[in-house]
C-alpha cells in the first residue's frame, strides 16, 4: 500500500490528533505542499507558512543506492551520497535544516525505494521544502521508479508564495557587499575596500573533493596579493546532498585596506544545472561576504581587479603548448619592483615542476627566481594546475625570462581539468605598481666584457670552432654548459693549440657541476692561464638535447649552451 491511499492518510491524521492535542480538530487540515511527477533529474522547491506550532502529516518516497540492505548505510563519505532522491525542509529565516528524510527512520519499499509516513512537529514560521531526484542513467530511471518520488505535507497553515520564500534571502543579502554566484564555467572577482577594520562574515558553498576543487573561492590582499582565506576541503564541512557539496562559514577580522574576493566554477553542478543531489541550501552557492549592518555596508566600496593588469607589460609569454621552450629578455636601467604571475603544472607538489618559468640575471649569470612546486598555490581545475603570484625587487642589469613545458597538459590541450583562467598558462612580468617610467626598460645587453671567443646557443648534431690568438700569457675564464650521461660528455667544448693540435683544456664530467634542469645538464666554470699563441675553441653536440631541441628539462641558462672564453678579471 502506498502512502497516497485514503486509509494511510486517515491513519496519519488520527495519529496527529492524538499527539497534537486538539490542534487539528480546531481547524481544518489542508495540503500545504505537494511535490509529485518529478523527472529523473531535477530539484523542486515549494514552501508553507505556519501561524502556530503544530504536528504535520508528512508522506515522502525517495531512494537509496541499491544493495545497501534494509538499514541506511553511514559510510566514511557520509550518508548523503547514498540517496539519489530525497526530501528535506529548511526554516527560511535561519536557513536551518529542520527535517531531512535521509536522517530519519524510513521503511523499505523494495528496489531501493524508501518511504517516510508520520508526524513531524514544527514551530510557527515559514519553511522551504526541497526534493531532489537525480537518478538519470540508473536502474531507478530504467524502471521508471522516479515516478513514485515525491512529498506531501498536510497541516493547518497555508502554502507560501514565491515572494515569501525570496524575502528571507533578500533580507540576509541586504548587508552583503560581495555576492559571487556562478551561472557558467569561469571565474568571478570583486575587489572591495574596507574603510576601517571590520568583522566580515564569509559564507562559501561549492564543490570539492579531497584532492580536487571544482567550485571554490578565496580572498586575498589586493596590494600584496597574499591569500588570507581560501576554501579547501580541510576547512569546509558537508553541505548536504552529494559529498562533493562543501560549505565554509567563517568570520574574518580584516584591517582597513583593499581586498579581492574570487570564486571559480567549472560550469557543472550548479544552481539550475545540478549533476547530483544539491546542497541543503542551494540559494547560497558561491561566495558571499557580509557585515552586520546596512550603514557599515554602505561604507564599503567595490572595484574591478585582474591578476594581470592591462597596463604596461615587460614580458608576456602565455598560451604555452606542449614541449615548448621560450625566452624573452629585457634590461632595467634603474631598480624596479616587478610582479611575476606564472601558471604551470606540478604533477608532484614535492617534486620538480613540469611546466614552469624562471628568471636569469644574465649580467651576473645567476638565477634570480624560479617557479617551485612547493611554493605554488592552486590554479583551479586539476590539482596539478599551479600558479605563482610573487613580488621581486630587481636591480639594474639584463635579464632573461624562460618558460618550458613537457609533452602534455598545456594551453594547446589539457589531459586533466583546465585551470580556472587558462589564458594565463605561461608567465607574465609587469611593474608592481602598474607604472613604467619612460626609458627604464630596454633590450637585454649581454656582458661582452673581455670575451675572446665563444660558441653558444649550440644546436644538436653540430661541431663548431672559433680561432683566437693571445699576444702574451693570459689568465682566461672558461664558462661552458653541456650534457653528460654515463660518466661521459655528450655535448662539450675544448681548446686546442692552433700550432700543435694539442688539447690544452677539455670539459670533463669530474670538473663540472649541475647546471639546473635535468641532471645531465652540467656546467664548467674554471680559470686557466694560456701562453701566448694561436688557439682553436671547439664545441660538439650529439643528436639530441641541445639548444632548441631539449629532450629533458633545459638548463637554467639555455642560451648559454656552449662555451665562452673571456679574459679573467
């Protein structure tokens, strides 16, 4: 017998009369909510108003996952994932869950169906009734079991109008100064300025797993870029529905200043387009920031903000593809504070970067900055999508900014979830204050001081030479980059006496040190004295892993692949 038969309804009303005194006897009972004829994939909402506390008759049929037995399973991931169809009730002002079919005793109807028939007691107030049916593609759909889903609530009261259900949400949001509610895939941002230190309430509702974030948000200082609050799995709680629904409720004490609130969505599982059971309170999907009173709210101003401004740019290398290695140089004529915004790939957050950037000071041949996995933050989408947003104080000199990528997962084709802002895949370097004084930036200038001979930017399968002469015994500094595998040099340089052919210097593995990137990248940096005479500088490469043709991570200074001889200072 289903709960829709007259005998079942009469039994429920008789029980209510016994439990609730004369409440139902004094006033006629009526149907306050009826949600029926659901599809295999939808959420429906209705409401009702009670003028006084009372017992209500509730009849509901939902579904649990098949093969779970007669009792509800409380697994490690929570019970919510086990219910692809269920009903629940919210009190509209507090947004509290006052009844949930998944947390009360239900009867088994067979084939995964669950039935609740009984009284519930609620205080006076306005209530939202939700029913979610998300059984598309399952046995429930194939056997059209979803046609039995639904809920009926009977009592002394009246159905709530759509306006009555909207008003509590409107009142709650009246003091909100940030409301980021995604309606499609992408990223939403709002900058805001606090005139004084304030207590800010944060409500964030999104979709996360332990190692993957789909819909989530964060707050950062607009000037320093420091992230001061973020929504991650560890700092959120179950939000009802599928276990991917997570909620954060926090109160932040923020000093006066400028901030940016951001919310990212992958475009699936959102209000109006749920892919599984929605959270208890779908109206608050996204990120909301509010203050206690309207006067304080009016004092807060908002502004537009982007992580990479449209103003002056020193270097931009974005849209990086698979197996791509690019570089761009610049010179600074005065000290300058710059910001680097780099996005890349870290398949192992404790290992080496797969796609990433670094900055070389080519005046002094030292690495100034590099993108390290351990110092990155999530970039949205797959966990391996990472970003760095950092400030550097650069001194006058010449610099070369590099970016390299491996053979997969790039702006030309993702093998995992794309980052929230794929247009930034690569690296951008720009003035920190947005201003670039005229004449401060120019083309890079290589330090050619004292160079006697050089062979650099050497490509695969080459052997080149340069002749040079010394009029007197001369201390020279030799700087060489090459490849060493199996205890032998594959790409290397040497110097021969131009008259006798005798080798006076050779790049040997035991006299090299790591050159950055792959372990086989080696560097020699030594000083020797050469007698007066004629000499020949040679450099030889094998058929792979050289400038423009790296089969593994390039060295820190790819342009220096080769050898340089200069007068020692």
